[in-house]
């Protein structure tokens, strides 16, 4: 079983509102009859699976989102997603025009000795980035994130 989290669980603010709070849709995929979604142990309900997918619309709350798949009433799989609690790494790049590496991987080869990290702050504070490679001294940068002005 796997899932497609809504934007809020990936560290992006949700745009819709439900019960006065940001709302998001999360799709869960499984070869099952139904899926139950739990947020921090509290059931958000069960949905039937249609074409291997069940969608849940829910008010965003940070925490652990657990999806449990069922077939014929028996559990067949679980998938856990935790909300972002700090800066979110959106991707890594290198400017290599012919790379086959994924932008969302946690490691990346450089191109002409260069790499790019794209991060999104979740609030004011400091973001510390550390890059390391075999036979090279580690490189570190600290980014000061200021509070957004109105």
C-alpha cells in the first residue's frame, strides 16, 4: 500500500478550509476492499477502495497519518506518514542536463562540482544544510529565516 499525501503533509499549506482549519485531500492506494485512515491514533473513517484508490478530505492537523488496508475484513497493509516539523527538503539538483537521478532523493551526484538544494521553511528560525562527499571536507551553510511581513 502507498499513498499520495495532500500538500499540507508535505510541508505546504493547504488552500481549502474545513471546520475553520486548512483542509487537504489525501489519496491512499491499495489492492484492498477498504482503507481506514487514522490521525495520531484517532480514526478519520473508512472508505471503500475504487480502482485501487480511496480519497479522504480532512482538516489538516500535524501528526502521524496511518492508513490501514483491509480485504474481507482482515488487515492487509499499513502506510505511515508524518507531517513536517521543520524545514522541508523539496529536492536536490545539479544542473546536469542528462541526469536520470530523482530530484527527491536524499543523495545526488554533482555536475561540474555543483549541486542545488531546494528547501522550504516552515517558520522563522535557522536552517542548517550540510553537504559531504568522500575525500572532501564537509561544507555547511546556515540560512536565517525571518518572520514573514504582512
